[in-house]
């Protein structure tokens, strides 16, 4: 499970930030439901406050740990520091695997890794591995084979260990590979759900995985979109390749009518593209990162989708979701221990969880949303 993550000198965050999913000891039982870590964290803030950058930071780390082995030796690391400064960017992730607590730290520039370290704690904190640039400083006995491997300045030790099938690191790799995001880790605001060609990729995966398609059909029907069935059709693409696309069946008085994807509403299209991410994470007990997933969806659907994580019946594997939103309805739904506000001052972003605010401004026995709308909590546009 994800415990916390953060970064320093990254995108709009010059100073360090931390997002914690650890439940406070002061959290009432009805809010914590007896769990040590939250299943849900909602990030709220004004436009351009830095919400997307928070989501992207963990997206970047997960991609780096899993896929950096694919980098060519001359490839850059495509990390963006605050105002493109020359100082290194720093990331950290704290997480739990098989009741063992891990601490991962990464410092890098756009050209090379400066340092990378993994520690674990059972009875005491132990260094699993640490490196400075391409040189190993220390590693546990199970990883001694890593000292014989030539390391590259743009490849994570975790990604290398996976490629060389080093069993002692596979659970760590699996944790990061089960972090799923709807945004690109590198470029601007290119959203997973907004790439028009992506409908063909996802439709192909639905064609190959009937259980996923059935899940999407069921959830779309429950969302009351008027859809009774989805058929995955195929045809020839511009290069004579086979391409798959969906046809949505709607019941009418004159019989069923099939409607192509691009004639459906934006809400239906978003659900069609993103529901597979929900299933993947809920099945594996991973972490789902969604930036503004509630765009074009009715507020009732927002709550319904989040409840998939809050309900133990639909989330038996303790999956988690971290999402950004402009919708203040989540404040009273989730409470002050599961909501993070992002602000920007002098073009520098900063954030805080609502329970970190001093005094009694935010209380469990009154509406947080009503206080938020007064502007007293921050995270609102300065109009």
C-alpha cells in the first residue's frame, strides 16, 4: 500500500511537498474505518495551482522505476525542475509490501541520476541498496549480483533488477507497476483519456479480455447512460492493420440502435476509457492516479466511482486512488483526513492536508465544503 509520496524542485513545486495517506491517530473510527492507510486521497485546488503536478510526480516515479531500462544510453530523463533550475529534483515514496515498510528516494537531473536509495523496516531500518551516480555504495546480500551489473546513468536499479529477473526485488517492481495513471509522466497536460487513438488500443484490449469488457458493460449500464450492450467491432486501418472499435447499443421503441464511439457523450467516452483502469487496480490492489477524472461526469457518478474504493466488497485488495478535482462535494464525503488543498503563491505551489490546518476551522461535526467556499481554507481562485 502507498503510505506517502512527495518531491522537491519539481515542476511548480520549488520547496518540498508530501502527500500522506497515513491515517492520523486522532481520526475518528467512523472516518478511518479502523484502517492504517486511506484508500482515497482527493487533491483540490484552483486552476494552475499545481494539482496535476502532484499526480504527475508519482506517475513519473512509477514510470522511471518500471520502464527506464528501455532508455538508450544517450537518452535524457525528461524531468522538469522548478523554473528549469540546474539543481537536482528529489522524489520519495513510502509504501508497504507484505507488512514490510519501504522508503524509496531518488535524486536526478534531466541528464543523470545523482542518487537512488531503497530502505526497509521491520524491526529496524535497513538499507536495501544505495547508489551514487553509477556506483553502488551498499546493498543487502540478496542483491549482491547487482554489483556485477554495469549500471547506466539514466536507469533505475529497480528496472534493472526486473530485467535480470532478480527475485529479491520483484515485489518492489510489482508495487510500482501497479501504479496506474491517466496522465503522461512527461509532457504537458496530455491526458490518457484525451488521446483519440487510445480508443483503438483500449478496444483491442477489451476484445482480448472478455472479463474486462463485461466489467465495463456492467458499470456503464449502472451509470444510467442508456447503454444496454457494447460490441467490439474491427476493420482495416490505414496501414491495412486490424483496428478494433466499440459500438454502443441503445434500446429504443423501434429496437436496438448501435452508436459509434465518437457520437457518444463525453461522459460515456471517459467512462469507457477509464473503467478498465479501475478494474485493473481494484483486482491487483494497486494505486490509481486520476487527474480531473470528474470532468464531464455528473456529481453522483463521482461519488459512485470513489465508493468503489471505500466499499470493502468492491475493494477486497485494499486498492487506493489519488485524484484531483475542482468539486468541493468530496470534502464532506471524505473528511479532512483525506483531502489535500493545493495553493500557489508567487508562482510556487504548496499543499497541505486539511487536518494539518491549526485551530478549529475544520471540524468533523460541520460542513467543510461551506467553510471552503468562504475562501478561508485556501485552494480557491483569487478572482
